[in-house]
């Protein structure tokens, strides 16, 4: 079974706020695009250190992690970021992973954007009940 890889737009949310308040030009907003694995086994967005640095996201804490191979450790968390997948967006923090590691879109982002992973077609898309916008359960 292959991976589900998605195009993800990322933006420094604080920069966006400064732009909207008139303190920054739009061209100064730090942003980038990455190809990320939609990983239903991951909880949070995970981004390599060099991507986090490029975005200027600040470290806001750390989190205990269990890796896919069973090892445990602690990783920094950075943010806030704006995450765009398709025509949907949300705010998120990310786990900072080593340079060169594959970016991961975890369950929190998928849930907030109301996207589901289809392992047969290897796509990440909206649920049939919410084709136009996220439909969040309360």
C-alpha cells in the first residue's frame, strides 16, 4: 500500500496578522509549500527543522513522542502556522522533526479540515457529507 502525498501550503500566522494590521507587506509574509505524507498514525503536523526555520515559526514548547519504530523521545513544538490543503485552511502548531525527514499531516489537521484518507485511491479529500467546507462534529 502506497503513501498518500499531499501539497500543503504553510504560512507564518503571526506574519499574516501583522499584514492584516497594516504592519507588514504581503510579500513579507513567510510562506512555503511542501509535499507531505497524510499519516493517519500521526497526531500533529510534523515539519522538518529547516522548513520551520524558513517560516520563522517560534518554538512554543515540547512534546513527548513515540516514533513509528517504537522509540520514545521529546521534540520541540513551533507555531502558530496557517495550513492550507486544497481550498481549506486551519491554524496549527507543528512538531519539529529533523532536517530531511518527510513532513507529515496528522489527525488534528485532517480532522479540523474534515478530510479523510482514501488508501485505495491514495488521496486525501473531503468527506462526501462536506464537499464544500468542513463540517465539524460538536
